[in-house]
C-alpha cells in the first residue's frame, strides 16, 4: 500500500493535468455536431492506454462511434480482468446554469467541475492511471483488458454487436466497472445491483396546424393539455404506477433484505436541503433508499410543445411531446415494459388527439453476486484503502451492458464506483471530488492484487 500511495503522490499533478485534457473534449454522443470531438476523444484514450503500457491498442470502428480496446497479457495462466468504461458524455444543456464552462474543467472546494468529470471520464481514467502504476512498479498481478466505448449515453447501440463478434478477444474472468457511486469517503460502499431502463418518446397531435388560441380555444383539444393529463394519470394517489401489468414481475425484497439495505447512512433533512425541496415524494410504503434502488419508477425527462420563445404568442399547438424513462428492477424486462407502456398510453388517449410512442433504448436490471471471488476482492481492496469495510447498496441508475456481458461473455461484473450521488450527473455543474479520484487510483491496484490471490 505504501508503494501505491507513493506513486500516486509523486504523480498527482500529472494525473490531474491529463484528466483535464480529457475533460476538455466535448464528446457529446447525442449531438452530431460534436462528432469530430467524440472521435478525437477516442484517439486521446488510445494514446493514453499505449503510454500506460497496454499492448494491441486499437480504435475499433462501429456503425456509430468507435470502441477503444487495449490489453496487457503477462501470463495466460493468470486470471483476466476486463475493464469497461465510456468516453462519451451527456449534453451540457442548459448552459446558462453552469457556474463555469462545462468543457473547461475548474477546481472549486477541491472538486473538479466539468461535464464528464464523474460520468465517466474521471472514473474510467482512474483505471488507466492505476494500470500505469502497476506497470511502472512491476506489480501487475493479472492480465487486463480495456474496452472504453463512445455511445453509452445514447444506449450503447453498437456495443452488443462488437461484443458478440469479439467474444474470444474479450474473454475474461470478470468485468470491472467504475461508473457508479459510493455513499462517501467516510462510508465507502459497493453497489450490488442496478436498475434496468425503458426510454420512450411520446408525441400527441391535435389539429393539423397551430391555431389561434382565441378563435379555436375551447372548441379544439389542446395537445399540450392532453399530454399533461395523460402523464399525470400514470401515477395514482400513492404514487404507484398505473400501467396494467407494470408490477407483475417485480421481485419484492425480503424483510431481511430491506432491513440490510436501510442500514446505509441516510439523513433525510440533509438530502432535502441539498436539493432545496420541502418534502420527499415517492411510492407509498417504501423508504427513500428502497425507492431509489429497488423499486421501478416512471419519470418525465423532458416535455415541450407550442411556443416557447421570448415574449408571447397565443397559439393552440398542433403537437406536444415528452421523453419518458422507466427504471426497472428484477425481473422486469425492458421490451415488455415498453410494450405495456405503449399499449396503455394509446388506450387512454381521447379521440380528440392522435398519439405516437417511439421507443429509444433500454436495458435489463441486474444483481451482482456478493459471494463471488471478484466481489470479495473488491471488499478487501476497499477495506484496505479506506480502513473500513464497504456497505453493500443498490444503484438507482442503469448500465445496460452489465446484462449484455453476462449474456454474451458469461461473466459477472463488479461495480466499484467512486463517485457520489451528489455529483450532479447529467445535470449542470457536474463534479468529481479530487480526493475520490486519487482514492480510486489507490484502490484499483488492490482489487487486481486480491483478485489474483483469491483466484489461485
């Protein structure tokens, strides 16, 4: 541990400077205008993997953005760890809410503020630097492979094809991912599951053109009003989702599982103060920790229609739209939930409008085993690095490729994240604590060490 900490200490500023270089690339996969920036980011990642000591580094083309692959095989008889991450980021909008430019990383209060700082550039780059550390100190105890993609934020549409076509190349004993969070540096944790996702866009059409709201208002249904009513009807008075069949396959936690989950430290007043809200909202009968990690949800991610420019324009809009995401839990299936949503949404729409549901992307919920060698290695690594054993938690987010890896490669995943839930992921002023960044670089080599030892 002393050798690890010395290497990190000796190279702290360089590590930070390199991360800042990476964060300056506006690698927004959702917006075609950033295409060249996304491609340049892939080149940067490939260069840094080579510099760290990886062999066979390749920028692998796909029908979308490329996947950066690299590996280091020291002995084929040793176990192999496949590290996954993504170099693309969410759009930075709304830009006016950022205190500093999203692609000009800035340090405030020992935190790095930039789009992608935590999700996932800062976190996957910890693995690159931890790999460099092991190579430079001649302490790499197992084989390692890297697969860093550029389409995670838009559903990883081409990753499944790549994995299916490269099973031999990607053959490994475990997948290691840092794209999740922990409770805090004082209360380290390991996520043991993630929710799945069904993401759709809905379109409600009324008249064949925008109308004068004075001439036609009161006689013609307003698509924006109808859309609002349809969305509002998706939850009942107990905030239970009303789509028929939505909960049919939900696996309820046992009393013991609920008890263990709620042992994680949680201060409701601090939670509300951080978000500047008066009270919490959610499904009746469940705690906040249960709602955000083990219960399915339906949320509106965006809603628009009619005139939204400066000043006033009195129109009755022809169309209204919304983007809606549903987080899923075992044993819900994203395709089935999307179908149930579409059927229900179409059935409750009045005849005064036409509705269209367009699926975007989805992914399946996963639960990772806590009795595996890899999980135990992560426990030991965090215990040594932090001085206390990690608390098992369930993550509220989704990483659809975890289920894909298990299906295509037949291997489980360890979710060893170092971000915080308060890091403003997908929001303005995304951040990543510098201390967490360095602590990740210290902890990751310990995972490899203990994984190799426990695999003997």
